[in-house]
């Protein structure tokens, strides 16, 4: 049986990740400038990656780690493209 402290820590981390996603989404919706929205999108992307890894640990399905790595690479490329567009370089 799993250690109860580890189990509570994982569930606490999931709650904190959920709160982080909600706060980043609020910043995305309220952001007065496009750069605020890009930073909020990047923040949501990173927190979702952390959530995927925790879900992989909880469900003992390590395919979620592979999915999170691909999501991280695609998210990074997307943010770079958006930043270049806002800069006027595309």
C-alpha cells in the first residue's frame, strides 16, 4: 500500500495545479495586452504538463509522460510562433 503522505501530497499538488490553471485562464481572459495573454497561455501549458505527469503517476499509466513531453514540445513551438508574430517577424 502506498504511503499516505505521498498520496495526500499528490492530491494536494493536483488541487494547486487546478488553481494555477484557473488563475492563468483568468489572466488570459482579462489580459489588457496580447503579451499578457501569451504568458498566460504558456503558464497554462506548463501547469497542464505537470498535471499530466501527476495523472500518469496516479493511474500508473506512464504513457501520460510521453504525451506530456510531446505536448511540451508543441506548446513551446506554438508560443515561439505567437511571440514572433506579435514581434512582427513572421
